[in-house]
């Protein structure tokens, strides 16, 4: 794999910190994007969902209070809600090339490492 690894994360998230630690230990070059500072667009989130190859609802953090309002929402409405409220997005998301992986557990990142 020659594509650079990119991790979309929230610095206060324990799973994100653990995944970042594994990436640092690996010696692989990577880019870290705090999606609370660099907000995701609808198009970018759609791209990530396509690379994850997951249904939109699988990326929704159902434990968040505002997720209760999305039980019957369309995929488009869920994506818009996640863009408007990043707390609704499962994390961290690690991307390499055309593939992405939700790193819950953090060890999922190992499939992107040499």
C-alpha cells in the first residue's frame, strides 16, 4: 500500500487516542484530521461512508441523545445531522487509498499497516 493513511478523529475520544498510538508506534506516515476543527462536508462524509462500505446507520452513534430523533430519518437526513453534529459520527475512521475502516476496536487499524 503506497497511499498515505488518514485518520479522522476527536482528540478526547479514547478509541481515537489508542488508534493514534498504534499508528505512531508503527512508524507509518499518516495524517490526523480532527473533524471538530476541520468540519466534514456532506460530500466528504458520503465519500468516507462509501469507502467504509457500511450502511449510513452503522456510522451513527446511537447513544447520543440527538440520535433518538433520527430513528425514522432517511440516509440523507442522517448524513446532514452528522455533518451538523459531529458527535453523531462513530470514530475513529482510518482511510488508506480507496478503503476505510472504523477502528472500533483500535486494533482494526492494523490491516492498513505494513
